[in-house]
C-alpha cells in the first residue's frame, strides 16, 4: 500500500519536520476559502485576532458565543482562531466535530493563572461553597466548577444563587471584585488575572481623557478597579462593541485588547477609537497569545488539519455540565 505525498507531508508536519510558512506566492485568502469548501470547515475568530483573520472568518465574536454558533452548524471542522481554552470549549460543545487551533501554544494568562490541581486543593478548604467560574478557564477547570459565567451574564448568575449560599469565584480576581461591588455578595476570590487587562496605565489614560475631553472611556470588567471607576461604560467585548455602535458619542478610549477596534471601526467608520495605553512603551495593549495566530498558520492548520484539540470523555461530560447549568439559568431569565 502506497502513501500519498500529501499524507507523507502531513505526517512530517505533525512531527515537526516541515516549516510552518506556506509558499509565499499563494493568495492565502483564496486558498483558505477553497479549503473551507473542500473540508466543510468554518473559521471562528475572536475579536482580539488580527484584522486579516477577522476578515476571513465565518463568525466573529466572544468565545462562548462562537462555540455555540459552531455547534449549531453542519460544519465537520471547526477552526478556532483564538486561544487554547476557547478551542476546548468548542470541543466540549461539539465533541463529534474536529476542532483545530492554528497555534497550539496560543495560551491565556488568565486560564494559566488557575491550574486545576492547585484549584482543587483550594476548593477543599471551602467544602460548602458553590464554584462559579468565568468561561475563560481550562476544560479541566470547568469540571471543578458548578456554574460557568460570561462577562455578559456574570451578574445574573451570581444573583441567581441564594443569598445564604457561599460562593468561590474563579479565576479572575478583577472580574470577581467587580461582581462583589455590583451584587453585594461577599465571595471568595481566586487570585488570577488577565495580563492584558492588568497593565493599563492609570496615568496615561488620565492624560488621554484630558486631551480628549469628549471621549468616553469604555472598559472590560477584567480591568483593575482604578480603571473601572473612571469608565463611562463597563461591559463584555460584545457589549463594548454594541455600545460604540448605539451611543451617539464620536470618540472612545477602549480599555480592552486592541483587536476589537477593527470591528468598531468597521461598524462606525466615522467615529474615533483610541486604544487605552499600557504601562509599557507600546501604544496599544495587544495579547501576545492571541496574536500567535496568523493568516499563514491558519492556512497550514486547515491544510493539514492540525493541531487538533483532543479532550478525554470525562472532561467533556463534566465540563459540559457547568456550561449547561449557566445556559439553563440564563434561559430562565430570558438572557
């Protein structure tokens, strides 16, 4: 039995013997469109991806919404241009589909800040507590969670839990502190954070607001308190986008990962969007993990159908339970 050249090439790539860079003469947009049709694949792009990837994606959005959308399609392959935990969530919701991630090293500082083994020990100290975890955590972390939440529905999820029921909130301490303030619940917070949302410069943002007195500061709730207290609006990534579309304001200082500005500019081309500056010397705050995905890696990923996300059946089953509980609570509230 002979092995095709394509299979040999795929085997070599899988074992790291082929370069990841495709032929530079290829029109990658055209080639990726061909591969989508040939393989019955869809591309999901998080708002924080490079603009080229957003432009070629079938769906653009927040992580859970993208996974839900993919699950509702008849696509056989899901290519998730995002980070590792997002692709895991897509696999949990679509276990029968092949889920690919252009760069397997595209991790997440927030999910990495909450290793499941350490959290399991932490959880044992509070045996009577319900665990609510932000969706931005690993698949295994979801198995240690009673109810997941998103930044959109987090307040409602917390308020749905009886007042006398103690809560552990993980992994983001900043989102947790925001929820404590909004709901009045005294929760135990895991000490985790997103590097992107923790390095915004209070001083630089203050100076920007002075230079742009008509600009509104909009911020993701993963930001630190000293940023949130200044914000004219706080919301999820989708919430921030919708706010800029619907608000009559013409200038916005955006305190989240700068990738979202591409969609803001597309939806409101006559408005001005200023990325909130970090403490370092960069003008905007990019997530190095998100930006590991490139158009070239996306093409190679689709060509070889690698790297693929694999999860044990027990993680899919138990991780799904915490997501289903969240969706059940949200559905009852009409969210």
